[in-house]
C-alpha cells in the first residue's frame, strides 16, 4: 500500500509541476511563490482521496489528475492565507518558512488568489475529458466546499471563536466546515463523475465526513504532543491563540478515542465496496495514526 501511495504522490507532484509552469508566467515572481508553497511537500491527503475514490469507482484516470490538482491547489491557497499575520501568523509550514515569510505578504496573498483561480481553470478545462454537465457538478462540489458554507466559513468561525468558550457541538460544526468540507469534496468529486447510485454517493459522503472530523481531532492532539520536526511547524499554537480544541474540551485520551470511533464509523460506510476500496480504508486508519 505504501508503494501505491508513493506512486500517487509522485503522480500529483508531476502534474502540479506541469500546471505551474514558470515559463508561462507573465510575472515570474508570482509563479515562484505559487510553486514554493505547492510543490515538494505535504502529505497530499486530499489528492490521495481523489485517486483512491476514483480507482474504486472506475472514474476516468485522466480526469482524476485534474480533480486531485484542483483540490490540492484550493488546500494550498487556504494554507497560504491561514498563515498570514491577519490569520494565524505562522512562520513555518511544511518544514520551511511560510509563503509570506519567504516572498512577502502582498505576493503571498496574490499567490493564494491565483491558486484558487487556477484550481477551477484546471477543473473545467476540456482536457479533463468529461462532458459539460459533469464538469459543472465538479465545480459546484468544489465551490461549495471552499466558500461560506465550507472552508472559508469554517475559518471565519475559527477566528470569531478565539478566546471564547465553545461547546463540543459548535467545535465539531466549525471543523466539519473548515477542514472536513474539502476532504468531503476530494471524495465526492470522483463520485460526481461516475455512474453510481445515490445510496453509494451518500455512503461515500458519510465516510468523508467521519474522516474529515477525525483528521482535525488528530491535528489538535498533535498540536499538544507532536514533534515539531516531524510536523514541519511549531506546536502549541492553538493554546497561544486561545483556540477551542478537542483536547481542551475532551482531554487527550477522550479525543484519541473519538477519532478512532469516527474511523470505525467511516469504515462501516465502505462496507458495500470490496477490495477496490482498500486504499480508502488504509487512508482512514492513517489519519488517526499519523505523526505529522
């Protein structure tokens, strides 16, 4: 399984490298900032989920590269903006200086903006090999996950909640938007391009909801007890920013258990799928066992 994951990681790295071709940029400095944050780092979890779902469902292989690149560029744009002084004010990301530390705040903002636009350009291009209706469904899935009812809305809730007491239900709602929505899109985009029944789409959506929340819980735990050299960023930032976290509300052990329970629930949703979904099962377990 690790060899398959490495092959997919290399595949998306190569595709992103081609999409972010510096020779095609009228402003090389902007492309360099985009490449700096996008290439050569990260777990590539969201592209892996695209590939894993697509292979399980028989989605056209060439279309998967564009879906995977689109969801990763949206993710990277969100990281660039989240790291800015106006947001989380972080100095390290993926083991190196954040984009605004390396290229300045103005260029970092523009790099995030350009990655967001490029994500949709890649997704709706004729080269994806899908008809117009399918491309529209993909764009709707990704825009919904990225905007006010998804990632951006969750980040706004996170900023508004700093220094305030949140209950567990509100915390889960926030992270289902901020983190979970894009993970859900990574799973559902290949489903939207495949001829499968609504029941299986719903099961895949439920799987994604579970692992998205489990991913955030694990992130919160690692912020308390993780190794910064493995994480590629400083630990303890949530405490310094007075953020509500799962360990703060539930304690470390209960948080770990909640994440594991969510993974078991996710695996149950995959029951109708056979061995072709084994990579989806592996990724669900990886989410709660990872050290970075």
